[in-house]
C-alpha cells in the first residue's frame, strides 16, 4: 500500500509541475498558428495586387505613336513663372500607382531645379483611365478644390491617399485641407467639371497619349493658353531622363 501511495504522490506531483509547461507550449503553438495565418493573409494580399496590375496591363490599349501637337492648357492648373517659355505637361490621374510613385520620387526634383528657378512651367492635365473606377471623380475633386483656390493641396492629399478615393473619402480630404465642404460637395455631386476633364483627355489624345503617367515637353505659344508639345517622356522615369530632355530643350532656347 505504501508503494502505491508513493507512486500516486509522484504522479500527482508530475502532473502539477507539468501543467505550466504544457500551458506554455500551448501558447507558443497558438502564437505560431497566428504567425502562419498572418503570412497567409499577406501572401493573399500580394497575389491580389499582382492580379490587379495584370488586369490593368491587359486593359491598357496599345500605345500610340507620339506626334507633335498644340495642347490647349487654358484654365489648367500650373506652377511656375508666366515668363517661362518651356513647359512640362503632366498627364496623370490620382488612382494610378505609377503616377503616385512619379509624384513622390521624381516631380519634387523637377519642381526644385526647373520650376522654382523660373526656367519652366509645370501643368497638370487629368487623364483618368477607364479601368480605374474612382479616378474620374477624383479628378473632379481636384477641379472642385481648384474653385476654392486649393487644387494643389487636393492634388497632394489625393496622391498621398490613393487607397482612399471613394466619394466619402473625397469629402474627408476636402475637410482636411480646409475647404468649404458644403460648396465642395455641391460641386462634386453636380459634375460641374466633368466636361473640362474630358477636354483634358481629348487634348492629350491629340499627341497620341493613351496611358499615365506621361509627360509632354514643349513651348508655350504666344497666346499663353497653349503649348506646342515637341518631346515626350513616357512612364514614371527617373529624374535623369527628365533632366536630359529638359536641358536639351533649354539649350536650343539660348
């Protein structure tokens, strides 16, 4: 009987001391399972993004050949000196991820070296692509903000928040940059600037443009309302590509 009592006591002691260890192991297993779940979700998100990019590439029309054209920029927002004869026309839209990268990585240097120094004007023309369902309304939001003198503020916040371009998001952005929200909503709901955006698209197509981002370089005409595009830079190219093109044109001006 004593032997059985001793064995029983030992068994109970083993169970008591092993409980914390088993509990710790269980927590570690649960943590590993959570890590695996997070990895799977991350992988699914990457696969979804890859599929979206493939869809966009398939939907893009075959690129047309660039042709010199006089582009009407009357009323379009621009930065730079009115005395500058060289102009860069940025043909872009707010939902395009490549446009966002271009605005973040290349445009600031272009503005610093050529626009802020008075050598060149920088125009923005809307070209919302059909397969970006939120792009057209985002372009309208930019124009509506322009009515209140804050196009560039809206331009910046839209590119900073490309995943938040639904109508409710646009209203929040308007509030963030200090617009009269009621006036902004009325403008956005009315489609007041839709024809202007279609006009921008038509002007870009005159030069054979079919995708974004695309940059046209050319000379401001005597009327001050149009630019004769003579050179094109396609896609989100590094600053060096723009520098070469701009410097070559500036050299012909001397």
